[in-house]
C-alpha cells in the first residue's frame, strides 16, 4: 500500500491534504487534530484515496456510503494524556500521522437508550500502516 512519490517528495504530495476539522468532529475536546510538519509527512505511506478506500471497504461495503470529508493530520487521543498527582500534563502522546475520513449514507442509529439518528461516520486511519485506529459518530 505504498504511495507513489512525486518529484517534490512527500511534502508536494501531501502538503495540501490537511483540512481543519469542524468543531463537532473534535468530539468535545477528546481529540486533537493538527497540520503535520514536513518532517512527519515523509512517514506517510497511505494516499488520501487509499484512506477513503480502506474506510469504505471496512464500513461501507454493504451500504451506499460516500466520502464527504478527508483530511491528513496529526491525531492525538486526548484521553491518553497522563496527568501527574498535581494535575500537570506529564505525558502527552506524540501526534500520529492519520487521516480522518467522514462517510455518510444510510442513517446510523446510536446505541443506547436515546436511539438518536446520526448522519456521519468518522473513521481515523493510520497514515503509515493503513490500519483503522478508531471510529466515532457524534452528529
């Protein structure tokens, strides 16, 4: 699943792949997603179209899902930040080069007592390995 490099290297290929996330996709501050520095872009092995294909193969093969948003950036799960005994952040995980791919299609009924219907499935794909890291729906 290696990407095809252009003459400008990974910065030319992936430099414009970052799009800021809408606030509702930040899951109430539980994730951070920022632009990758050029030094991290060289680690990216998955193209945006590969990430979309991976998501659709894992979540949308039986339904009529379509990709409505994809962005390459540095993903951090803020729930993995460790605070020391006085509340200071003592360990902040390094940002993982990842894609956030948003798909939509048939309504998604939330699990739990409320049975809220959501319209988007947001999937985080590791941009180095192509593995799905996490997925969520909040809106």
